[in-house]
């Protein structure tokens, strides 16, 4: 069971090194959502995880997502076959 300690209103989460190693993917999900994570060793802060980019924004619809995709000159299946045949 993981116990997170929120130490202020700025969504700072403090977790010890052992729990950070065991639950890194969950901590990264929180960082992507905009939280900051403070990792401690023997009760002393040693690292701070913060997002490299802003929080992810949701796509309103699949049609909106598809409209933003680049148009290919030929079907993707043909492209994949060509890459496979080239050994990539």
C-alpha cells in the first residue's frame, strides 16, 4: 500500500525512495497531470519530479484528432509493407 503525504496546497507529493522506485509509473502519471513529486532519502529531499511540458489536454473527439493528422499519399498498409521489406 502506498501512502502519499500532501504537504501543501500546491499539490506537492512527498514519497520516500523505496516507494518511488516501486511506483514510478503512478508517480509519473501524477506528474503528467500537473503535480510535483518530492523524493526523499532518509527523510531528506533528494529529487523533485516535475512535468517537462504542460499537463496533457484531452482531444474533444476522434474526428478532431484525425483532422489534425497529416495526409499520406498512399495507404499506411503499403507503407508498412515497404518498411518491412526494407528490414526496418
